[in-house]
C-alpha cells in the first residue's frame, strides 16, 4: 500500500477535503488555516505532501457482502487452479481479514456502502494473503491484484517483487480475535431497519398522493361554490318575459267575446 496510504487522512465528503487546506489568490497554501493551522497550534508543522481519501468519491465494491456475517465481509471467490483445487497456503483476501469495530461498521456512505466496500477496497482490492514466500511462488498463476505473505513476501499488482527486509516498521496492526462485539442477530436487525425504511418511503409516497387528491377536490369545490354564488346573486328575470301571452277574462252573458261589432245583417 505504501506509507502514504497507510497514514492517509479520511474524509466523508469533499467538503471535508476542502476544509483541510486553504489557498490564497496566488495558490499558496495558507499555513494558519485548516489542518496546517491545527498542526501549528500543537507545535507540529506540515511541510510535505499528505494523502487524503474522500469516501463519497471512491469507487466502491460492485459485488455483494455476506449478510449473516457481523463483519459484513465481501463475497470473494477463493482462487482455484484449473482443476478446481485451491492452494493450501492461501489464507484469505486481505480486505476480509480486517476487523472493524462497531462504530465503523455502522458507517454508510450516501450510496449505502460501508468502509470495507469503499476505503479498504480502494486500498486492498483483491490482494491475497499466503502463509509464506514459497506459497507465493507456487501460486503465481492465481494472483492478479498482488499478494503478501506472513513472512514478509510481497508481489505488487504490477507484477514487481519486493525483496529484502524492511528495517523501520513504523506502522503496525493490532491483532484481534474472531469474536465479534456485535450481537448475533445484527444481520436480522439490519434487514428490519431496511424494511422499515422501505415502509416509511411507501407511506410518504401515499401521503403525497392523498395530498394531491385533496388539493384537486378543494379546487373543484371552490369552483362549484363560486358558480352557485354567481347563480344566486344574478338579477331576477322579469315576470312578463317568463309568462305565456295575455288572455282575456271569460265573457259575460250578452257580451261579444270576440270584441268585434256585429254587422247590421245579424241585428
């Protein structure tokens, strides 16, 4: 991995990366702000370069994790020879040999990936771990993304061997047991949380649809109410325009119901 990667800083978002270092208008580093200002406050000065990983920008593992494993290890297939047999010296993939504590296991990125699928996959990828250097030499056809052995053997992903012995081991890992501090039913609990989140999304979507329907009903009610008010308050139509043509009262005896004078012929 290299010492720079081993001692790298890790930020959740790109905003965190930008907050580590500030520059003036000429592009010169501001030594009194960000991580440089923090170092000065404790008597430490950062003169060289340092590596920073931004979790939201890392390419995550595209496969699946072991759901019933409290450590949520990645599903990686054991390397095998063409005949189907595996190498006896193969121990595991380095990325699955890292033990994460409870706080780090709970961390998820915006894309719902954990530290193992993002940060450690970027660092280790499919790096294999064997017992000794002899195992590495006999397992070369199975190695694609580098390999290390417990006795110090190292084959880089580009195919180069790292020989000799390192004198100054400044970075060491703490050895942990396989016993997890998480409850045994952590996988079941995670599934329940996912199901509850799904139910919450469905309820919110249903509520939004109901609110839209309510708005439509209110708008229809407003329009119909306005139409009714307009009808009630409009001027009354005159009675003469609504009645039928005028008629005369019944004729009295001896009267001429037709209103015309009798001719002399009938008199």
